[in-house]
């Protein structure tokens, strides 16, 4: 099934989204069979869309040869069940190659991740996004994070120039900036909360006009992830506070022990619940044994998923 950019915009605003981890063998190679089993397990739990090869999927460590296979695998496994949005980023010409490969593989849109390392002014960011949007027909979602921070004026110019630019995901957490973006753009974009462990910020972002977010913990506690999302959606504060106290805040204590653990801890969680995805690739590092046991104790308190 094909999706128009407007279809993608609707999908983005209609429920919980998540980033499956990418399966690697013990040697660090892409594990296609493991990835297929992962997607088959996660797809029925109710996420509105899955981001293949996203940040939690270690997009930044994938080779150009691996990328199309990973996206096509996700599309084929989830066809008719859940839409696939592909991660894409890096320098402009490289990102165009990724975006076009994702479109060819049947993805329903891309999440445009930062170009990395070098700072860029707003005019440069405008030209970067416009070139990528012009290179594909499907929908594009901006990821506002790190070196790629877009001003409201730049977003307004891009909205006028790029009809297929339909979404804005925030990974910065600057409340004043987010309010400015929302006030200027209104419903031109669909908005997505995208800070690491987004559940901690979900209620605040909902108040800003961003009622949905992407969940990394969906990778290993999908039932709890959906329970928390439903609590946010219905303003069930007791459930939110219980899960924040019992799981998410102590989970952050482990995640914050090492730079890069936002990905590593998710892979550790997947292994603990019997859906291991192999190690992370360097320069990321896996959790230490004691940290794995701390995470295991938190997960076990939640009960069966």
C-alpha cells in the first residue's frame, strides 16, 4: 500500500511510534533473520508506525550497502500491518541517496536526521532540506536535534517550498523554541516528541500541542509502552506517575551512566526479554554486567509483556 505525504502526516499524529533496534550477529554483521523475527513480534502491539534504521536502529553505524536491505526487510515484514518510516541523514547528497533508496524499497516516508558534525546556518539547513524533499515524492519528517536546529522562520519557508514536508520531530527539549514553532506553523505539520526516553517528557509535550511521541522502550516492554501512551492520551496521571516512579526514572539512572547508552540500554532490554538483537556497533558500548542486572530487576517488576 502506498501512502501520500498527507497520509504520513495523519499517521504521525494518530498514535505511538517506535524505533526497532537493528539486529546484528555476534560479529557485528546485519542479522536479517533476527530482524524479521523482531518486526514480526513488535508489529501487532499497536504502534502507529515503525522507524526502520532510525537512531535507536543505529542508522549512523550502517553501511550504504546494508541500508536498502534493512529498509526493504522492514517493509516486506510489516506490509499491511504497520507503516515503515526510514531514517536518513548525513551530508545532503548522501541523504538523497538514502532517501531515494528508502522510497524504492517501499518505505512510506523518511525521518530526516541531522547532517552531523559541522554546524550550519539557517540558509544552509533550508537548502539541505529542500534538496532532499525535491528528490523524493513521499513524505519527509524533520528531526530537530544536535546540529540541525530549525528556526520557525526556516520551517515556514520550507513548508511553502516543500509540499511533502509534513512532520516535525523535536529532540532538543527547548520549550520556548517548541512553543514558537507550534504557534507559527500550527497544523501545517504533525508534531512528534523525540527526546531520548520520550515518556518522561510526554505530558509536557502534549500540553504544547505535541500529543504523540516515539518510544524506544517499546523494543522490549511493548505492553508497558502502550499502557503509558494510553495514560498520556487519556490524562491518566496516576498511571503515568506510577510508571515514571517504578520504571522510567530508575531506567534513566542506568541510561545516564554512559554516553550512547540510550541505544545500548534498549538492546540490553531486548536481550533480557528473550528478543536479543546482538551487540551495538562501535563507537557505542554495551552495558556492563551489573547494569544489565539492574535493568533486569526493573523489567521483572513490570510483569509479563
